[in-house]
C-alpha cells in the first residue's frame, strides 16, 4: 500500500484487520501488513481483540485516549469499544479475536488496556497465524494466552497524546525528535498559544505535566531504539540525555530494569557477540 492509504475495516483487503487468516470461531487470529499512512478507521468488533505490533508502531485511539504502541505492548480492546488504528511506518500487526465468554475474569477486562508484552505471548500469536494448529492445539494456545494476559502488568510507556490539536502537534514533534530541548515557553511561542494553555492540555489529556510527559516520551523512544539493537550510549544521546548515567537511572525508574538488560530481552537480532558484550547491569 502507498502512503496515506485509508481502509475501512469492513473491506475485505489484505490489510483489513477483520479478515482472519485462521478461523475457529469464537477464537481466531489475523495478520495485517501495513504501510506508512495506513489507517483502520473508527470501528468496533463483536469479539474482544488482543493486538500486537510484530514490527513498526501503531497509534491507537480509544475512548478519548491516544496510545503509541510498539513491539513491547499488547493492546486489549474489549468487544463493542470503538477504536481507530493509524500507522506512521511500515509494520505488521497480529490480532487475536475471542468471544467475550473467554476473557479473563475481573472488571478491568471490560476497559481498554495497554499491557506488557512478553516473548511467549508473541510466539503464541505468531503460532496461530503461521502454524495452522488443530482444534486441540488452538484450545491450548487460547488457555495459555488467557493465563498470560491475567498476569500481564499494565504497560505505562504507551505514551498518551493530547487531544488539543496544538498540544498534540507539540507532542507529535517530540515523539519524532525526542532530543529537542525546547522549553514549554518556546513551544508555546512557536505554536502561537500561551504556556498555560499547553500545560493544561498536557495535564488534562495525558495525566502528566509537560515535563513528565517529555521524559516519558524520551524513554519510550529510547526503548524503541534499544529494541532495534542500538547501543545504550547511542540511545541516550539520541533522545536528549547528555549523561548516560542519568539516562540509565531514569530508564530503570520507568521500566524496572537497566537499558542494557532491556536491550538483551527485547532486541530480536542481537548476535551472541552482542549479548556477551552487554552482560552488564
């Protein structure tokens, strides 16, 4: 697909999120390969949806929030919840759909959630679309996925974007250029709006001050770079940290682990030499 492609989910195209590769109602999976500019316009499903970006990233709009999701995230979207998916780079999306009777127990599963993805959950989702498992195996996969979801912690680095268009433009620019050091006042001046207006928009729409949001966005960008195999020092400087030690401290506070360990855990293409080199805290 070319850039700025707009797709309605009811269209039976290769990229439609509603066309299953494997069917075994009420539990099935689909794969969508997307290009930059692809949009799955506002839609909803009769089933619960678990979405995972194998590669690339996705901006998910759901219930007034906008989350920027990548490989480290699982997006839980309950049945009947309207949502929109936009993609600003090429990638691959896998979605698993299941009848609401199969969802984990608890009221929290009636709300959209960004969850921490783990390698086993991703492997199971890939297995569903690649291996054509029989009914017995599919039942085992479904049960294991449900167990993993029930224990999956919320993923708080799925950076919410402000709804206010001026604040959103600032946030989008910072996601694209996380090392930008401009102050809130400088951003306000260039946006033709007051600092107080921008500050209120960030706090109201994201739950964080501008300063807190920018730190989160920088660490979000760094996590993506580390997941792609970038060195810790390079990632730190690329997102605006002059001190690598300060970056490591902030990253550990956010993710509960050091950047080096995070890189080892999520980067899929590290060689054995890279892994030996990175055996450090």
